[in-house]
C-alpha cells in the first residue's frame, strides 16, 4: 500500500484508489474510529486484484486509468507487453457508484440510451 501511494501513479475517487489493474477501497468508517490501531492494513484497505480481464500479453499502462468525470467512467490504456505499444482502450464504469444515468437525447436523433452502472 505504501508503494502505491508513494508512486503517485493512481487515481483516487470517492475513497477508491484505482491503480493499474487493481482497486483499493479505503474504509473511512474504520479509519474514523479511535481504535484504528486494532485493525490490520487488510481491514482498513480492501484490495481487489485483476478487475479487468486481460490476456497474458496485456499490461495496463502506468498512470491509468484516465478519469472521465462527465461520463462516470475510467479509460484504461492496455499495452502489448512485448513492445509496450498501446493495443486498445477499455472503458469501465466507476465501481464506487450505484446509480443509473439517463443520458440526454441528442438533437436530430430518434433514440435514447441508458447507462446502468453495476457493482458487485
């Protein structure tokens, strides 16, 4: 955890640290207690590894994800591990939000769409 924070290559949004292919949830309710010394690091920081399904040759670019606050999504740049060239971009909704976003109808169109953010 210390190495992640010292690196500065993470994105912090609403108590969740997004770092490469990991998400670390900070348990603010436990940190606020006076007896925080009784908790282990694994109690205060819930770590989720491999949140993206990647092939063996894929790597997440350092300083990913890119945060799109307007669309409530992250963009992960996936690199080919052999030559470290960008291979594709993966979009992922915020894991910390449990909301449904109704997007405005665009002019001159006859359709609408709904974004549903799902967390497990």
